[in-house]
C-alpha cells in the first residue's frame, strides 16, 4: 500500500476561507477580531512561529499586535502586560509563546490570562472544560490534528488511536479531545511515552498514530501495521541547507512508513499550517462570543 498524503496546507486553506467569511461578518457588525501575541526572548523557532501568526492574521483581516520582550524580562513585568491585554477591548485572544525563559513560572503566566481570551486553550480552566467535554477553546495543535483526521476522511470514531508523547501542548490534550463522547471523536485512546515498555506492541495495533515525541524519524515502518493512518506532529530541525534554510524532519520516517500507511501527513505541510489556522478560528470565536454576550 502507498499512502495518501494528507495535505494540511490544502485543508488549512479551506478552513481559512470559512474563517474569512466569519471575519467579514463580524466587521459588518463593527467588530474586528484582535489577537495579541507575546514573545519573551530570542528563540529562533519561536520567532518564526510568532511571525507566521501575525502574517496569518493580516491575510484574514484580523487585527494583531506582537510584543517582543527581552529574555531577561521579569515575571512581574510579563504579568502586568497580560493584565493590560486582559482589559484591552480590541483584544479577543492572547497568546504567550512557549517555551518561556527558565526564570518565569509558566503555569503562573498561563493562569493570568483571562480564560475567555485564552485562544491557546492552555489555562487550567479551559483544560478542565475540554476534559469534561464542556464548551471551551480547544488547544490549536490537538484541534488541528482532529480536523485533519475528519476532513481527510479518517474519522477517529471507534478507532484505536495511539498517541506517542504526553506533553501538555500536544500529547495529553489530543488524547483528551479524541476520547470525548462527541462527533469527530469517540476513539479508543492509548497514550505512550518515553517510559513505555514494548512501544512497538502498542503502535503495531494502532489504527491511527499521532506522533508527538520530538525525535526525528523515530517511528519506523516495522513499528506500524499495514493501513495505519499517521499524523506526524514532529518538527525537528536536523540541519541547514547551504543557503541557511532549516531542514525539518517529523517524528515519523516518512519514506519508509508511507509504503505501509493508508494516509500520512508530511512535514512540513501537514500539522503545521493547521495549528495557526485553529488559532485564527479561536480568535474569531472569541470575538463572536463577545458580540453575543455584549
Ligand atoms: N509553542 C509550541 N506550540 C505552541 C502553541 O501552540 N502555543 C504557544 N503559545 N506556544 C507554543
């Protein structure tokens, strides 16, 4: 079997068209959705992501402002900025790019964001709402994974999904979302991680594998069954071209695994474009909620 390539780029494009319609509707009612992005420090990968978020906003007509703070910024200063953004009427979504420098307490910062503006879905209140199945902002990458599955014709309903990786940003929430008793979910979910024994025994019986381990080409063809669906969340820089462009590899050995899988996402062009798209969707949703509640 040779896999269908699931184009996150194409799926993201069609979702962005849907979002643009909603932005235009809001503007007609006098509301421009607004996103504030905060970056602390000079991590090159974070700089790339933050720039891409601003650009995506511009394309959709969403207002955005990016605050870049030096790496040595104190926690208090960052908390004050969040307080200001919480009170800012123009801003419907606040995103603090992770990871933060070591001297800043990440949990404290995420908890300072108004849960109604938490378009990343990282505030413990939203994490809790997600897990119990209440209405909330879903975290962007896990929500993007779910949309990729649904829109590529691989509904997770009744399927055995093996999530490899247990981070708060991807592994845990993707499992939480796909196990819900809801349309587009209803999966049987197993979470594996770096301490899992006999990982291959688990991955071999997966109908769907979500790879979010952060190790380049970790999942090999001999670890998966024929016909598996692969969503590769990994973004690992393995080098640079002579022109200085980043060479990226996923967590899955794409060339080997695509011979066995029924569908697979590439890196880049798979999950990546979906993350930003779901962020745009959450920002618009927040603006709609404000309109509804005003
Ligand atoms: N760092 C890596 N992924 C993300 C994300 O989705 N949101 C934020 N805020 N930081 C990240």
